C-alpha cells in the first residue's frame, strides 16, 4: 500500500523506529474497516506539517480529499448494507486524473471514480459521490427501477452522505448545483424524493424497499428489465408510503401481490386486540401470508409492549413457518422502541435457492482444503437441483494464481469427491474475473474461450451478447435444455444470449433480420413475455408485425403492441436506428380474422371500413370502405396492402362503398 510506505518513511524520519509502524499495520489489518478513517487523520496531520512545502502539500491535499471522501462514503455504505444487504456491495476508490469527462466503473471489487481534482472541495465530494452511486447502488437491480425513481434513490442516499459532512458545504453545493436543477428539469423527482423520505421516516426505505428491489434483481437474473417490472416496483414504493404515512387507527392495505414483488406487512399493534387475544391473531396472519405465497413477510411493531410481543411471535413462527432473515431494532435514547423482522416462508423460491447454494458451499469446504483454509474464496454459486451448478472462485494468495485448477485437485481428485456428492449434477468451476467480458466467457464453461469471437455488453438492460465461431460452440455454450447458459446468466447477473458470429453465417432473410433486432431492443420479447406471431417486411421500405402476450390469462393494463413501442415510443426509436429509413407497425393478434385484417390495414382506420367479408375457401377478404373514404391508390398504400396480405395470409380486395 502507498499509504503504509509513506507512513513508514515518516516514522523512520522522525526516529521512532519500526515498532510503532508494526503496531499500526497489525491494527489496520485486524480492523480493515478503520483503515481509511486512520489514513484520513494521517493525511490531515501531513497536510498541517507540510505548510511550508506547497508542492508536497498539493499532493497531500489530493490524497487527503480522496481518503476523506472514501472514508465517508464507505462508512455510510456499511450502514446501508447492514440494513439492506448488497444494496452497496462495492467500496469506492477515488483517482484524480486530468480528464474532460468524469467516469466510474467496477474493478477488483471496487467502484473506481476517475475525475479531475478541483480547488472546490465540496464539488469534489458531490461529484465523486454521485459517480459512485451511479455504478455502486443496486448494481444487479438498479435497472429494474424506472429512471426517475432510480435517480431519486441515488439522490436520497447522496443526501444521507452529505448531511454527515457538517464540516463541509457539500450538502448546500449538492442542492444548488445538482438537486434543484434536476427537479427543475423533472418535477417528478421531487415527489419521488418525498415518497422515499416518508419511507425512511419509519425505516422502510433501506430495510424494506431497497431490500425488495435487491430481491427482485435476484429473481430476475437472466431477464431484461421491462416496463411492467419498473411499474410494479414503483407501485410497491407507493404501497409502502401509504403504510408509512397512515394514521394511528387508519386501516390501509398491508399486502402487495404483484407478478414479481409479493410482500406482506404485519403491524403488531392495537392494544385492545392484543389484550383480548394475545399474539394469536398475528401468528395467524403470518400463517395466512405463507399460505397465500408471499415471498417476504415484514413483522413490525412500535412501543415497548408490542416490541416484546413481536419477539414472542418471532419465537413461535421461525421454527416451522418462516425463516427470520434479519432483525432491525429502532433505538431511542438507548432503548429499543421499535422492531422489524424480515421473514421468508421456508417454501419460498429464495429460501430454497439459499438452501441449494449452501449445500454446494458446504461440499466445497469439505472437499477442497484451500477453500476450507481460506486460501481460495467462493465468490458466487448458482444451482439447478438435479441438473448442475457453477461456482466462481478467487485466489486470496499470490502463490495460487489458478484457483480453478487448484479446486479441481491433482488428477481431478477434489472434483471427483464433488461428483460423488452430487452424482446426478454437472459441475462447472471457473475463475472469477473483475473483467466483465472475461467473466462472462469463463461462466460459459465447458465452452472453450478460443471459439468466442467477441462479446457485446448492454449495461442498461443487463444483456451480454456472446458471438461464437461455430454451431458446435453455440450448442456447448447453451447446453442441454439451455441449462448451461441459464446458470451462466444467473452467475454473472447478465442475460447471456449466444449467436454465431455474422462473419460465420449467411445473410438472413429480411424477416429474420428484423426478428433479431426486435429481440435485442424489446425486453418483453427477449424475456418471452410477448411472442411474435408473424412478420412481413420489405427491406428498405417497411414492416408489419403481429404480436401477443404469451400468457393470456394474466390481466394486462397495456396491449402487447403498445408495450412493443415502448414508453414514449423509446423502443421504436431504437429499432429505427438499426433499420433506418423503414417504417414499422405493430398489431395485436386476434382470433377473429376480420378483426385481424382491420387492425393490420393501419394506417387505414377502422372507421374507414364499412365491412369485411371473408371467403374461407379461397382465403379472399373483401374490404368495403365507408362512404367518403379514399380508395388505396398511392404506391405507399399498395405497399402497405401487400404487407397486410402477407402478414394475415389473406388476399385482400378493396371496394368503395
């Protein structure tokens, strides 16, 4: 470490010897969380000492500011991670560079923030914090929040960081130069921040909302964020706000049953009910929440009497009904005045996944001495029961440069032990890499990396497109029944799509070419929520696409065609960038052929059509236009009609009224 070297030089220069250094170093290694705090004090002292050496002092000032910011962010991050595990999993590292555009990225388990060093220290604190949160907050789940709510969460946590720095003007600088201009541009940020503040006032922001966002990210690994998921998480935040701001005796909904978020809140209160029936009504509510398949159950209470009641409820339910994941106390004046238990039904998906992973972790520790001894660390485990699992490992010692080979053992002896323990499952062990593309390629083992042409990363939608050189390589990457690529997606947190490199395959048909674009640009199609029924296209001119929801028995607020266009037609704009100069119409699928033809004749409106008669023997559809409607005579009309005929499968004849 550079700081340790500097510390050693200073101590030796002042003649104190190496003993104090050894004591300090041992203390810091034993308490690594204290390192940056002590280095901040160390650089502050150096800054004072070097007052007569301006060049050295400028360098010391940069180090002091960097360590100061890192110390503040990481301390607040630790507090947030305690309340919402994995919300801020990466520490921050500041690098001062001469750069026009500041940037942040994840490397070696840290969020590296690279920006210019300004004379204004408040600006340094604010810009580095926001850059850190952009990459560090909810790294595997942030894109499941809509843009406004995601920015508001970042601003909310940034505010928590800045208000801890009362020795600076960072908060005022943040308000003037970042938050107020953002609100002026998008007024909904202000209402979202107020909503999050309301959640935070009762401890629901980190302990419940961010926790559920993280859980949603775990559930949806390998799926692209969709408008429906983003709306559901926003609705969940509004649901929590109603509970957080309710009156003392006000009845409000306490269960949220969405497609991805299924949470039940149980408030232990009501003196009369408690004194008449004790804890039984609350135990019954927990049991009912389990029967109704809620994934998360939050048991909350306020006041000494009800805190004690909640502890009794917890003891009764945790043995057979639920797993109590964690407990949060609300201390006031040194006493616990409130309490919140986060619970999961033992039958829930997340509880079962945790059990599956723990079985693998225990087996690895039993079979591989280096893992048991801590020389090799298991970074991630994913598993499908009775199918197989993948494990990413990382060496903690320089003398073990190849952790994967070490885990296999001499002659594969450790691997053979694992195979005896999991006889019906395939086993994939890979070396962890901080380089995302390398990690994705590694995760596709047994695919040989030499058959990978290139990898495209879409950070916004958490998608990785891996292009391979041969069909055989593609089959190996995907695996039997798609299990290999599914496990790789879960391991990396990115939806991995395998395709043969374009240099290795023939030019596809116009329809197939468009189909590939639609899969890349429309999350709901990529996730198999919406399916393409039929495509007709004339390259360079335009296309018609019939779509439908794959599962028709779920109530939908939007038609499939509307979803394909995207919010404010964002998807459509992205598609047109891939196929410039072409128009594109989405149409909803219908069982009724007359209705389907009427829809696909767009931009001819339904009120322009008087009737449609179908001759099923010849697949002819006679469309009679309403009085006053113009007959289709232009070249554009005829192109539209030809595509309509192809996509519906009917020969269409247009008649005037």
